[in-house]
């Protein structure tokens, strides 16, 4: 049952029954949870009713699918169930992206949960059944450990549902309007290059970005736009995604070095706007790039 502030209603009953040697009888449910539900109530004859708070983190898409297992306890048992679950749904599973959840528990004990999404299998959802209420950080990492994006998670007691967009909604790709930078004038630019099909920063790229960090720290009136590109090899949609990752890696490197996020904006154009024709390997290497444009009042 879904429980609201003043009412409750049945949203589903068991569809199938399984018998497991380790878990006993299992009942399967397939229900749609209303966005306004405050609690979910699980009831079965002979078992204690479980009333679980529902915490929706961020915006939930209608097609999001959350899967979790919940143990029922017999009425004659002296124990009571405790439910603190984090249930994630990934809109764009990607075997090239790893995720981890980090934070601090009581008594300053560090917490780290690696989701292991570098595996090559179906990675549309993830459930962790021992989550502790508190504030944590969800981080998306490239295969080399570069941060693609970070997001705060406020975990509460009960069921915590979260949709994870590998592509953050506020960044709309090549059609970005750069609203917060459109009154600034370009003053200079620099280019960071990448290997074929890669978005990891080379040591040379990091050294150049470190120089850019010093410029930005010393001149607070300067902001930057970061534009990702690829060559024309491969699928266009994959190239657009790759160009976004390249731009995000550069932006996150600057942010981690102390450049505030409101001083950076990114775009990505895939194979569009090449600097030279993609008619040789040497020319293609010139198009696998991120351009950093410096803007000032």
C-alpha cells in the first residue's frame, strides 16, 4: 500500500510466488509508486506489517525501474525490520564509467562504496541494502579515475530512490546557450588534445591545465567556455557523447583545482567544426580536442 499524509491505498499485490532454499517463500510485486507517497506499507497474513518511509532524491522519470528485496518478519518474532536502502536507476548505463559513493559515518569513519560499473553487463539499476542515513557524494569516474561529475545524496531512513543521469540535464550539449557567459568577450584560447576514442587527460594536458588554473586564480574576472570535439571516425552519437566526456573531464579538473563552477561552462560538438579535414591520421589527431576559450568583461 502507498501511504500519503491523510490517506492510503492499495497499489498492488503479489504477482508470482517463488520458493528459495535460502530465503523461503518470495512474493514478487510490480507496482507504480506515486510521487506523492510518504510511505510504502507491506502487509501479509502471519507477518508483521512493514511501514517504510519513501525518500525520492531529485526528479524521478516515469520509465525509471527500481528493484529491491524486502524481508518480512513473522508476527511471533521479537525482532523488527530496519530498512535503509539506496535504490538507483541509471538512464544511460556505460561500461566505460565507474561510480562510487563516498561520505563519513559516525565517529568520523570514512565510507566508500564502489558500484563496479566497469563490468560489461546490464547495469541499469543498483541496490544497496545497508545504507546509513546522512549526506554522501555520488561520483562518476572515467576508466582512468578522472571525475566526470559529482552529485550530493541526502540519504534518509527508509527507501531512497534516485535516478542517475550520466549526462547531467543542466548541460544540454551542442545547443547550450551559455546564459551565464554570453555578455563576456573572448580574449584568448588554448587547446587540449586527446587520443583516439579516449577522454583521459595526458600528463601534457594536465600540465597545460595547471597553467590555466594559475591564470584563472590570478585573474578572477576571466571565465572560460570548454568545447569538446572528436574526429569523424565511428558513430555520430557516440562521438557526441565522447566529446561531452572530454569537455567534462577538463571542466572537472579545473573545478578540482579551485576554479569555481560558475566560472566554467561546457559545450560539445562531436565531429562538427573540425579544424582540418579528416583525411589523414595526423589531421584527425588535430580534431580530437577540447578548446578552452577565455572570456572577460
